[in-house]
C-alpha cells in the first residue's frame, strides 16, 4: 500500500532495492500491520481452494532477527505463513494439510544477513520450489497444503499476530501470485520449461478425457461410415455445431451476449451492443434471465425505495415479527415465510439479510442456493458477506456490468502476453500460446533460441549446478544442497563444519587432522587413545586438534624442543635456590625434584620457607595472591594444589568453583548464538581457546609448539599452528637475518627482508628472502593467467610470477605483509556477557591469515 508508512506505527517509508523504488522499514515490537478486511477478502477469494500459488518478497532483514514475512491465519490455525529465522539460519513455510494438521517445512538458509535478497516460494500441489536471488536453492515434495480458508481469516505483514514473530528490516514488493511458476514475475529469465505438479495432474486428467473422447469418436466414426454409404447421391450442406446444437448454413442465432451465424461451416460471433431501454415511468431497466440486455420491468415503491419485479424485502412489524414481501405487478405482495433451519454457529456469528427472514451463519455458501446459474458464460459465482456475485474467469473480461457474461481477452492483440524473442503469440480461449519460429529451439513456454548451450556442453556451469538455456546464452543455478552463483558451487552443510573441517558434499564434512565427528566437533584425545608415547620425563597434554609432550614438574627443556619430550632434563632446585628447605636442613637434588635432609646428629623441625615466610611442618595455608590454591608444609617440602570443588556442598566457594553456580547468569552463549555453555565449559573458535567463566567468555590464542631450526614457516589452510617448509616463496613468515644479503639485477646489495620496485617497471615488486645463500624473488602482474618460473643464476633464486593477456596495476603485496608471528606468545583476553554480540579478535590470531 502506498500509505503503509503513514497508516501503521512502527513502519516507515525508505528507499528500496532500486534507487527509485520505495520500501518500508519495519521496526519496534508493538506495531499492528494487518491487511484491511475488504482487501483481505479479495486476496483470500483468489487463494481459496487453489493448489498453485507463489509468495514473493524483496527484503533486507536484520542480523539474528527471526520474523514472519507474511501470515494468513484463522484463530491459531496458520493456513499459510512464511518466516525467516536468523537464530537458526533457516526459512520456514507453515501451512495446514488437507487432513487439517499443522505442518512446517524448513529450508536451511540465512536471509538475516542485513543484505538485500529476492525471495520466492512457489507451491504446486505437493511440490515446493525456493528461489533466493533468482537461484533455485531447494526443490521438495511436501504434504499437500489445504487452502480451504474460512471467512474472517486475517492477513498480517511483517508479524504473525499482535504479539509474536516481528520482522525487523526492510521489505518491498510482497506479492501473493496465483498462477503457475509465479516466480517468473520476479525473475523473468528463469527457466519455465518443466511443468508444475498442478500441470502434470491436469495433463493426466486431460489424457484420460482424451482417451474417453477417442473411444466415443471411434464409435461415432464407425456409425458415420455406415450412414455415408447411403448418402453418396445426396446434396451435402456445410453446417455448424455450437454447445451441442446444430445450425445450418447462413443460420443466425443469439448465444448469451453474442450474435452468431454459420458461414461455410464456421461459427462467427459478435458481441451484442445494448442500447439503453426507454422505459415508462412505472418500470425500470433490469436484467432478465436468458437475455443479455436490460429490459423494462415493473417496479414497486415500498417504504421510500424502488424495487424491481421479483425483488424480495423483509421487514419487522411492531411486535418484532419478520414479514417477507415480493414485488409483483407494481405492488409489494406478502409471501409466506418458510420455517427457518436451526443454525449451528454461535449467535455472534449470525447475519441478518434483507431479502429473507431467516438468518444465516457467517461464511454461508450463497452460490449453492441457485445464484450460480445466473453466472452464464465464462463466469463463476463468488460468495460475499451477505450474498453472492459473478466474476469473470482468468483470461476473460465482463461483457455487461454484472459480469454474468464474459468474453475472451485476446492477449496477443492487446500485448498482454509473455511471448519473448523468436516466438509468435497465438490466442486461445482464456489464455495464449507462444509458438517458436521455424528453425528455433524452445527454451520454455515463452521463449525460443537458435541453439541449446546446455545440451551441447558449451556452458560455464559448475558440475554441481543445473544449466538453463536462455535466449542467446544460458544461466546456471546450484543444485539443492549446494550454494554459489552457479558457475562456482560449494556444498552446504547444515550446521557448518567446525574446527577447520571442509564441506565436500551436502551434509558431509572432511575433518582436519586431530578432529572427528559428523561436524568435526569432537577433538581426538591423542594422549588417551594411545596415539602418542612421550618420554618418561614428559607428560602428554591434549590440545584441540593436536597434542604436546610437556616436561613434568621438576624438569625443563634444554632448548632442543624434541617432539616426544626427550629434551627434558632435571632442574637442580638446590643450585638455583628454588627449594623450600629451612635453615636447619640441607637441600639434596634428586631426579625430578629435591629433598630436604637433616644433617646427621641434628634434630630438624621439618619447617619450610615459602615466599620469604617461615611455615611450620604440617601447616596448611591459602596463597595470598590466589585464594583458590591451598599449600602445606611436609618435612621441608611445600606442596600446593587447587582447591577441590564439591558442588554438592553448601559451603562451596562459587568464586573458585563457578561451575557450581546453577543460575542462568553464569551461562554463556556461543559466538553463533545457538549454543549455551555452563560456567567452566571450554571450546575452540577461530584458533582461540574459549572458556565460560561466570557468564563471561574469555578467549586467548591457542598454544602452539615451538618451531625450532626452521627458517620458513607456513600455516596450512584450516589449521592454527605453523609448520616448517623449505620454499621461501610459499612461506607465511620469514626470519630476516640482516647479516645475510641478496644482489639484485643491477648488482646492488639488498639486506634480508628488503623490498624494492624493479627498475623501469611499475608493477614488479621484489623482496630479498634468504635461503641458505642470498636469493630474491619478484612478482609481476600483467594479466589473468599465472605461470610460475624458477631460474638459478650463480647465487640468485628467481621466482617470477608472470601473467599474460591483459595489463593490470595489481601487486601481490600480501605476500610481504609485516610478520605477525610476534603475536604468537601474546596472551590476550576477550570478554563478553550473555546475550551480547561477540567476534573473535582476528588481529590477535597466532598467524597471519588464520
């Protein structure tokens, strides 16, 4: 509606998808956008009992919003509702089945991304097709929807009702199209070759009818041949047949609102032109059954109003009794009332009529009472609130003002057809056909082309896409289960693949090393599953996606950083004064620890020194800087441990044991807002280790094992930690040693890591990357095609990236971005509260590009 933004609170007119189009911004959660009753009834009349319809919309939905686009419901019954859920990233179609059950069909797809989208949901009997941005996303067989919609059904826009399902964002061009393949009005270039389910059922019915006609025709033909044998000597006159009647040559007759004649065996008809009748004062023009034009009919004057012959009028007398009168021969004559049937609806649903004394229930079917026979030619009866009327069928227009007689619309002559290039429009009763010109191939019902690029293989569609031939070319649409632009399609996995997994087929993930599960959601514990055997001086520590052999307490690495912990060696706590022995004892180093021994002949207390404080043997205390750690002194040795959490105890310290807090305030939402974690739970997100702590999310970079004796490193795709490689041109990070140099093409010395523009070129960037001896590489951007060439001249390694065909001014500068490896040891924290937006800090990842 043009005044939507003015008539409804919470809705504002804004610029639409195109610069000059208008759209409406839906905000707030107290609006009430319901279609007016008279407009809703017109829409519902078009939709009732239909098996083929399409819902179209152009929208821009706010992120994470879950709202209803269009809802048609009566009480709690949703006959047709289209919803987009940003929380679950899916589109939902709600409807009632023919056995009056509520059904919901869900399509995994994210519309709530704050971007413009064209949406189309086409239903044909038990077949539904979902298009987004003119790409066919899903095609399914569903239970048959029932469009047996009762009266007083409401239609809502942008919400389900006054309290739920509020859509937040911008919408325009919301349409309910009752026609086959209605999405063509939104995307005219889409393929329309295949028949819909409704078309198929109609074709089957037509075939059965044709078989019956063929059998009857064969029988008639046999009898006709017998009669013709006796008519060889007779004079034959060409006759015409119409509506089961036979007419002779030059015979004329009236058929409804047309004057027809038989000429040379062909029926020719013209619309009757009705002159206004000149009626005497005591009569008025009115339609008479069986005639096209109005005729003068007697009138009656009753209580200040004029009634035509046959009109009925009910009135109430002083006692409240209903009296029924009929206009007969210029006077209103009382007629006998028939007994009124008992009504089954509540009294609030009763409707009083002016032409009868008996009340009826709201939604009464007036057409079955005998009014429908007055809808004669190409017209059908339509129920109204307090009566009925005639309406022309699709493809016809009214020949008189009450629409009882309708004539065919010549879409071809009036330009109201969809026939496109290389076709000829042919009018048919109530519709039209598009006939291909000679030598052209049909694309769909409306267009033809000179060649079929899809069947000949001359297309650019992905192997997981469907090719559609178009005029002068073709278009591509990804198959169900895949997403993309058709030229490139990738598999769509419901719920996405986690921890770097790759979606290779619909709903199929290939996991990175170290993870397993349908969604790669489970970390493989290499330590407990027996994949790893660490040295006796080290302990296996499981990490997300990998493991690490970490030196045990009392040991430290000697700098060799061996993978299995062989480089762990004993720490001499006595020599380094990292012990807690009191002054009356002597520290004695042992493998993996130390011992406080009492000299021979002395009586030692067994006390301890800790943080420059004296502790008695057997004393237990809480650390000053950590109230959750408890220490004890045992014969000169200090042993500390974390406080044990017993959540069944009523005295549990919730500060040290947040997992014992049952309140919702201690829970956290995952970054995708779909998963809830309890306090103490941990997970991995974008190469960061995350933990829920009393309602706040704390994330820090994952720990990676040190990479030693390695000059060039690279982080493989889908992983978080760097690996050693030998090719400097493929490296993500390079350790630049300024003591090493390169010699460029002009003989100039360049330090390791230096970059320069090649002489007399603007699009060639060079950098010195050390590889044993000084080497350098340069990257040249000259076009679309890439060829990698390696040349060795004395001590120079040349890596030339050549592109041919077209000159562009594009540098592959990302290969020499500043080294971000320094972030690897920075422990950063990101906090968020429950129900708040959260994005991992990409600048704090361990390596560039992760």
